[in-house]
């Protein structure tokens, strides 16, 4: 996508991206910063956050916290609330719930701890972020939320029942909150990646990759940049009449 | 909207209710309760919470948001966050 493109509502406004230090997160932060937004970049790894700030051109504010720590999440939103009056930061208009955990385990080998971890990071944390973000957006009657879900959540995947359940929960919340928050001018959408080359999928062997590609119409993996472009589209005004939508970025994947 | 910097907290509270719910200041008294006027429904409540948080620079807990069932109750809750009314 060419930056900055005209009419970007992100210009001069602020957004929060979770999982900013991951493969897809870095691309999202870079896209949003280039479009003129001040990006609060959330992550747990301070060193990785600092290098992100150095690498990305534009305004990136690192926020070092664990998305499952409810008090830390409140603190982050307090910071954003306080800082949005700074003209250099601007009104808070966007949230990208991108932090995620994927733990593969068949039903027989899975345990409640793995289920809880994935539900906590992929769903409960995203839900709390939407709750607090929407309260800041309501004031200006303007905002957009994009949740990074998964084709595994949409279609299911053997050995990924806990992960798919957590992502399907987020898809459900996306569709419901799109309806609930529409009267306040807040849009809620999701992107559903298929197989994207990032640290999350780095452990896949060539054999496993070939198996995945055989089920992808475009016969290859996607890139973090392609996911980030879809996120930018849904966040910005070019998708101003789109809400409650789950946009696949999957090369037409069949799980 | 009145100039908020010169207003007392009590005046800011009334103004926040007026701005959020679109009602006149005469409507806003301690006895005014959630869901007793058309303007203060669940949608109005969300706007009200957002307005109070911005005006008083606080972030309310969910339990307090649920509990905020009247103007009097809003005062008690805000006091917990250090807002003297
Ligand atoms: N890659 C794919 O094929 C694919 C497909 C579909 C959906 N997705 C989704 O896309 C999103 C991004 O994934 P990715 O591929 O970019 O994976 P990644 O490189 O592993 O990045 C995941 C990010 O989430 C962060 N995170 C995890 N738990 C966290 C916690 N408790 N608190 C704060 N941050 C936390 C990680 O931070 P740390 O570095 O601190 O762990 C990391 O920055 C995820 O939601 C994932 O489920 C990915």
C-alpha cells in the first residue's frame, strides 16, 4: 500500500497494537506508523520493543506488558487516556488485538493449562482490550477495532482444538460487538490469516509445509505484510462502511 | 458546553451528565436513576461512563460501572477515585 494515502483517519491519531514484537505485529506497527498514526506498541520483550522503535519510521511508543495481566492492561489504557490530549499523540481511534499463542496438542495430550493459556491470551485479553478501548473511542464517536483471528478458528484444525476455540470465540465477539458498538461510530472487524511465515510457524518442517500448501489454492504461505495491509484497510476510513466482517488472508485455505 | 477549567467538580459532574445524555441541568439531581428516563439507557450509560472518565481523568472498574445506578451513586463512586464532590 502507498503511504500516506489521502483521507487516512489514522493521521494525527493514536492506535494500540498488541503482540507488536511478533512477525505480523511488526508489520502492522510499521504500516500504521507510516500512515501517520502514533502507535502504542505492546509487547513483553523490552529489548525487542526497543529495536522495533528504532527500526520503524514514525511515531512508536513502546508499552511493555503482558496482555493477560488485567491491572497492567488498565494501566496501559490509563496512559493512553492521559496522553491522547497531547497533540503529538492524538485521539485514540484504533485497537489491533494481535497478540496470540498457538499450542498444538491433540485432545488426548492437551491439558487445562494449555487451554487456559490460549483462551487467556487469544480471547479474554482481547476482550478486556476491546472493553477499555471502546470507552476511550465512545467519547469521540469514532474508532475501529481489528482482531487477528485465524482460519483455524473459522474452519477447525486437527490438533488445534484449544487454539481454534479461542480464535472462534474472538470471531463471535467481533460480530456481536460490531452490532453493539455501531451506534457509537465504532467498527469491529477481524482478519483471519491462513498460513503465514512468522516465528509462530517457524517450527513447521518442509514436509508439514508441503502438506499445508497442498490445501492452499495459491500454493504458498502468506507474508506478515499481507496481513498488515488487510489490518490497515479495516482500521482506516476506506473500510468506513465495513463492520462485523472477517477478512480472510489465506490464499484460499482449507484446513 | 461550559468552560470546564473554571467549574467546580459538582458543576463538572452535572455538565458531564448533560453532555452525555443530552438532558438539561434541571434533570440532573441526586435522585435521577438509570433507566428512568429515555436518555439514560444502556447506550447513554456507555457514553456517560466515557464522559465521566474523561472529565475526571479516572478509569472506572467494571463493578463500579454496573453499580452506577443514580447520580447520587455516581458521586459516591467517583469519591472512591479521589474526586471530591
Ligand atoms: N502465523 C500464522 O500462520 C498465523 C495464522 C493465523 C493467525 N495468526 C495470528 O496472528 C497473530 C500474530 O501471530 P504471529 O504469527 O505474528 O506470531 P508471533 O510471531 O509468535 O507473535 C505473537 C506475538 O504475541 C505476543 N504475545 C503472546 N503472548 C503474550 C502475552 N501474554 N502478552 C503480551 N504479548 C503476548 C508475543 O510476544 P512475546 O514475543 O513476548 O512472546 C508476540 O509478539 C496471533 O494472534 C496469531 O494467532 C497467525
